C-alpha cells in the first residue's frame, strides 16, 4: 500500500485538529467547510437562495435549512430570499 503523505507545514488550525480524536476532528472540519462553502456561494449569488441552491445542486428547502444553520439567512414570507444579521 502507498504511504500516507502529509504536508511538512500545517496551519495552526490544522495542528489543533490533529490533537483531537478522529471523529471530532472530522466533524469540526466538515462544519468549517460547510460554513465557508455556503457563505461563499451566497456571496457569489448576491444573497439569492434559489440561485445558490441550484448552483450547489440542492433543492431549495434543504439548502435553506443548511443555510440557516450557519449564516442567518432565511427564506422570507412569500418565497422571498432575505438576509438577516447573525
């Protein structure tokens, strides 16, 4: 089997993850990725939830649910997309 290759230099954040049990480190890394991905996608789509959901290849309901978890953006009354401060 091929050896596992690790970068010689890790960021401080990566080093902190390495101190955690695997499952905990993985969960934190996934949460960080999801938040970064959603924030970037919403910025790219000028806050339009429908456009961002399409770009993420997700249905709008599930995308909105995930979005609420991280960035304080909620779907307004009448299907409008609205951004609220976190």
